[in-house]
């Protein structure tokens, strides 16, 4: 236990005493199928975050992005997410082989509300599905097929507070390290930052799809 903290919440009753209980309207907005509203949101979504964990509960959150509509709704309880070339860590896949449960957050630039979906996922290689998600003539090697258990729209407060889509309030990027810098520093790589940057740019150019 971290000695810096003396008021640690350990039961649901403790935090409910502070925040209270959700209204019936909040509870009733959760459904177990993809209705027309969900389908419309997914059709315009270019970016999502997918959370997964291994059998021991170690968590990972991975970003996925493509042109809007890249996630395919196969029916009212099933959706498919293409897996594009990445760094081959495959953290999500490794987790899914141990624990199929996932949580997904869909974001649309300029839209303050988000869409949250929870379900059980499978790693799929069916050719017909991969062909449907091909871009620039290149089909993904895998698709993550999610069987939806719960879905609901999340209110806009966090986006309003963060001013996420308000460019005038975006922080200055000066002083932030590049990915190349972080890789060289963390891995104590023999490559220079400039060499790593060149490798990153080559990968983005040649292995986007």
C-alpha cells in the first residue's frame, strides 16, 4: 500500500456514498445490440481504442484507425475490426488468446459524445471478411470479430472539459520527444535518433497497409 494515501476507497458502498447512484435514464441507455444510432456512429468513426487483458488481468489499450467506416457491422450483435501492419508486438492478440473480453471506445473528430462497446472477441482469418476490408488492394492478415454484450453512448463532459477538438486550446508540442527519441532512450539502442526516425518514416510509408 502506498503510504502517501490514507483515504483509500475499498468498497462500492464507500464511493457510492460520495457519488450516489446513476439515474434510471443512464441505466436504461445501455443495450445489448447495435441499433441504428450505433450503426450510424460506427459508419463515421475513423478511430477507436480497444482494451484487453491477459489471464492474469494485465491490461492493454491499443489504438486502431483507418478511413471512417473501417469497422464493419456484420449484424446487430457482431462487428469486425481490421488489423493493419504494426510493430508486431500484437499485445491485443496475445491477450485475446487468453481472455476474449474487450472494451472498445469509438471516437469521431468534432463529436463530443463517444460510443462504448463491451463484448467477447475472436481472431479471424476468413478470406471473405478480410477481402471486404482491403484498402489499396491489401487485405488485413487478421480481423478482430467482436460479439457485442453491451453498448451505450457516453456523455460529452470529458471532451468538453479537455477541449479535445478545439484546436485553439491544443497544447504546444515543442519540447515533447519524438517516438524515435523514446525508443532510443528506453531501449538503449545502438541506432541514433536520426537513424531510428528514418526507419519509422520508412515503415509508415511502406507498411501502412
